[in-house]
């Protein structure tokens, strides 16, 4: 009996996986696709929203629990963490990070691997370091023959959508970080995206997953999404760039991360 298709996400911080893959997991897990997530840090340098009861000393444990709860909302129970410190991934040993990611891939045997685009979406150094490590680890992973040829995608936000989000923020009275901000999202050129997943049907489920990250609820992006149900426009679709196998001229746009396997 063939093993189930597996979709794996590899990211730097708790909640990265929810922003990027909650919608796809919510659509695919009920169809028999297995989900798995590896996160390099436990987000111990992140924000602590009022009323959550977390402290700087307990934040790592709390955020791990939040990520597991968020993924449970979309049916994913395979959640692993690395041992790196939030904000220090860029300075970590890159070979060791790559080896950690590769071991995760060998354990989970994913058919599809997703990480952030090389610019880290918000230019966060942790995001970019993990993206580079996943690229290297996937190269080693795909070099070994598999039952199905693995596929590799970047998650990102098109320039047009980043602009729309900022307009939504201004209209709602929220000032989102601009491109000149150190972690301000710049967006990826629209024409680079090869896969657009319509997640309208599971947008509320994805939002409920994000809300499990309670310690981060004071962040301006969270507050924007919670205002007047703005989450509907943000979680109505997800966009990805296929890296492997490289798209060929004339390839039609994909509408699912597992479309090539006849399940989407």
C-alpha cells in the first residue's frame, strides 16, 4: 500500500507555518494528505501580548504549545522544533542547521516541501537563514531516489498583495511596517508565482489557527486581521513559487501544492 502524500513546512518561528500553510493544510489533510512542520526556534524573543500570562522565561514553552494548538486546528500533529535561539539563526552554524533540516526531511519523507522565499518575506535574518538551509537540505534529500519525486516550493507574498494589505491597513487605521522598515515586507514580483491556492472555503479555519498564537496577538498584523473580519481577504488564497522541478515555459499555473500527484 502506497504511503500517504506528505506536505512539510520548514520555518524559523512559531506562527510562520500558520501564515503560510494553514489554508493548504486545512484543504488537504481531510483528503488524506499528511502534514508535518519543523520550526528552527521556539520564538523566545517574540512579543508577549497582555493577558496571556507568558513571561520572557516561559515564552519558548508557551509558543511551542501555541504552534501545536494552531496546527491541530488544521489537522497537523507532526510538529518538531530545532534548538536555535530566536533572533540568532543567522549566526548559527549553517551546516548544522542544514543537517537538522535534512534529518527532519528523512524522518518525515515529504513529497512536498515548503519554506519562505529567499528574502524571508519580511527580510527577517532568521527567515532568510532557514530558507537557505532548506534549499541546501532539499538538494541532498532529492538526490536520493524516492517513491515519488519530491517537489519544493517557496511561500511568499506578491508585490500586488503586499500593496493591497498596506491599503487595507490604512483604511482600517493601522500603519503596517513599510519597505524601509528593517522587517517590512517588500513582496515578490507577481510573475514569479506558479501556484495559487484558493483557500476561501477554509479562510476562517486558518484564522482560527492563527488566533492560537495568543502571545503574538498584539502585533499590528494580527490586530489588522481581527478588525472587521479583515482575515477574510488575507486568508482567501495562498501563493507559492515552485523551485523543483523547475517550471517549464508554457506550464499552466498550479492550484494545489499536490496537484502533480493527482490529489488536490
